[in-house]
C-alpha cells in the first residue's frame, strides 16, 4: 500500500537569506525556525511503468511547465541515488486558504520523505534533510518539529538541519496576518541573489546571523518568549534592510505590512507581548503567547484586507 508522508511548514526566526552555492543550495549562514502545526503537505509517490513522472498537486494534473521544478528535482534524486524509476506523485497542500505561507518548505520535505519511503532508501534524518534542502533550502528544516537549526555547512553532505527542541514546553503561538492583495512577486531566489550581490550590508548580515543565532538559542533554552520575539523581529527587519539597500532597491512590504508593523509596536507599548517576522512576501507573522495572540487577533480583525490564522508548534515528518 502506498504510504503518505506529511511535512509541516516552518517559519524562520533567524532567516536564511543568501546562497554561497546556487546549485547545491548551500546558504551563507545558519538559520533557525519553528515548525508550525496548521500548515502541512501530504505527499505519496507510486512507481509507474513509464519514462515520465506524473505530478498531481491538490488533485490537479500539472502540465510540463508547472511540473518542471519537481521533475528536475526527481531527476537529480535519481542520479544521486542511482535508480531509474519514475513516479506518480500526489501532493496535497493543507494550508488554510491563502494563509500566506510558501508551500515549498513543507512540499519538498514531504516529497523527499515520500521518495525515501517508496524507494526504500532508508535515509537517516540528516540525509533526508539534505535531500529536502536540494528542493528548497527552507525544506531542510521541516524534517523536524519544534525549534530547528539548519547548519550552513560547506558541502552537500554537511549542510542539514538539526533539532534544537522538538517538543518545547513553551506558551508560544504564531498568528499569520494575510494581506489579501496580489503583490508583485520577487522569488526568494532572486531576492537573495540581488541582496548578496548588491547590498553593502551583506557582510554585516553574515556576522549578525551568527551572533543572533547564539542569542536566540539561549533564549529558547530559557523559554524567554520576549527575548525570542525581540531577536526574531530584529533579524527579520535586518533581512528586509538587505532588500531596501540593494541596487536597485526593492521591498516585499506593502502598505498594509507597514501598517501592521506599526500596530504591533503600539500594542507592545500597551504591554501586549507581540513581535513580528516577515518572509519574502507582504504577509506578517506575529509571535506571542496564547493570551496576547487572542488580543492581537481582535485588533487585526478590524483592519480591512487582512485575515488571520493562528498556529501552534508542529511536528516533524510523519508517515501514515
Ligand atoms: O527556501 P526558500 O528558497 O523558499 O527561501 C526561504 C527564505 C525565507 O523564507 C525568507 C527565509 C527562511 O529562512 O525561510
């Protein structure tokens, strides 16, 4: 019977922003994330008697153009593990309607886990993380639950994620504020490239990530949510400073993004525990406690064009 692999998405508290090797997807720095329980991808793969892969996403057959990235990934996996089988892949994203999360992290983690199962490759979790990384950098971290660090490494075999605390006993929640607006897309790959090549601040970013990674690991150990939030927010803003200082300058922020950043700063002054983090898009993720997230939700629901989804801490890869 075909098994399904489930991978949850993750939100980086210390961002991955810049590759030192494009092809292998080796990052310049470590990064650190929290796996979330609300958003996941279920993927199954079946060997077929064909020289072509067939890919279904959300029950829809993808055409050649749409399946290009996945087929390229399967080709490189066949080469690496020396097999020639082709597959019917069935991948379903369980992400509340436009929750503002990129599905590439959960998507490639679930695909890697599914191929490992179907081909009985018996990969250990580090090898699985490497395989997921080759699809999308952030997918390397979705192999584990809870707090996860991706160690940058300097070659294909030593760039993988490690768990920091898979089941943290901490009152931390993430609220995703989705801005219902079609923004112009700059892919993370292209945004990273422009930042690395043209931002004068990039060398400082590399130093900053190193110190903030150490600091946030301390804060995680001490279950200090305020400190975790402060570091995560500063790190996200520093990442976006790289886009603003690129030549030519660009930004993922929309007016509503800035509006929410200001709102969270005001709420903080009123004593509500809340910090923001933002990825390569306009949506804002807010870190807080169960109590503070409930309060923030009511403020955000007053804004037009914004919807909210709350997530808790999620698991690593599962099979069923
Ligand atoms: O994995 P990618 O190529 O989609 O890049 C992810 C980049 C960020 O989401 C902005 C940061 C991160 O570490 O997840």
